[in-house]
C-alpha cells in the first residue's frame, strides 16, 4: 500500500502556530522559556517554534538541541546511531521551563532518554513536551503537553515527517510496512 499524505506544508505550519500559542498561554508568556529539539527533525521544529514564539510575543526565546543517543535503552540493539551535538542556549536550563520538541511521539522511549539527558546538563523547573505527531502505542507513562496532530496508527505503519530544511520538501505520510516497527 503506498504512503498516504496526512499533513501538507500548510497543515504543519498551522499546527506549529497553534502549539506556539499554547506554549505561551501555558507559560503565561515567553519568560524563562527554553525550547530544545531532539535530533534530527525535532531540532528543526524547535527552531521554528522558537521563532514563532518570538514573533507572537515580541521577545526572543532561546532554542537549541538535545542529543539523547547515549541515554537510549536500545543502543545494544541499534549501535549504529551517530550522536548529534547538544547545544544549550546561553543561560542554560536551570530554573527554566524547557519545552522538548520531537517530530513523532511513539513508545515514549526517546522522551525518557531526553529526560535523562536533560538531568545531565541541568535542572529545569518544568519540562513540557511538544510533538508534531502523536501516534499512540506508548510503552512508558509519557504524554505530550502540546500536539500538532493525533494520528492513531497500527504497529505495522510508519509515520514519515519531511521538512524543507532536511528533506527539501514538506509533508507527513503514513505507510504500511511489513512486519511492523
């Protein structure tokens, strides 16, 4: 079965705009916010959200990236992961509200790794989670605070996020795969 497009570029922009407004409302403004993306596509989405937050509020919101590779519990099964740099904005994360951003939330294991990685670099006062797509199938008690699109899926489907900065085009598809993920 061919991949089915579930979000176009305009849908992604609309979802990120809504998420940005929800973040500002939840935080009561931009003060003490730091947005950190989880590589690879989460970093791009975090930068976009930070730019939208600044545009909406008139105040710059720092963003960066948080590599979770060495905190993953599947390194023994998938040792070919290449770490990406963790880039914490000046001022760090101590005492801040950190919004973690990822493209697709699935089992929750990446976010568990991100929480461990955050603990290694500082102590935020609050950690929130924003994701473009929540596909369900949680294995851990992790729930996003801000969701672009809930996309219930089966374990034999894959969600593919394409972003201009990485892929040269922009859309989200769902496709059936053999044997499940």
